[in-house]
C-alpha cells in the first residue's frame, strides 16, 4: 500500500501565495498548474465529483491525495 504524505497548512498557504503571485503578473497557466498541485480538500472533491463529474477531476490534474486518503483509492470509480 502506498503511503500518503499529508501537506501542512503552511505548505498549502505557501502554494496559494505563490500561485496568486503568478496570477498578479498575468501567468494564468502557472497559476492554474500550481493551485492544482495543492491537495483538494476531500469535501470539495466529493462535491466536484457529484456535481461536475469524475472527468473534471481526472482531466483537470487536481491533487486528490487527501480525498484518496479519506475515501479510499477507488473512491472516484464508486
């Protein structure tokens, strides 16, 4: 079984800060890539799956590590 390393709140805030700095200078691609590298909170991932669909999460390249840790590695296919 693969062990999931949890990202600290400070690490998540640092990613957000750096992403918004990219957005401020007009780098929307860099912003999007960086913001998706932070784990999506499980409750948001669950709502996105139900309301927007699995493809949105998979194709979007979202970091779903916290949702997988909470719901199990097969949660997207359930």
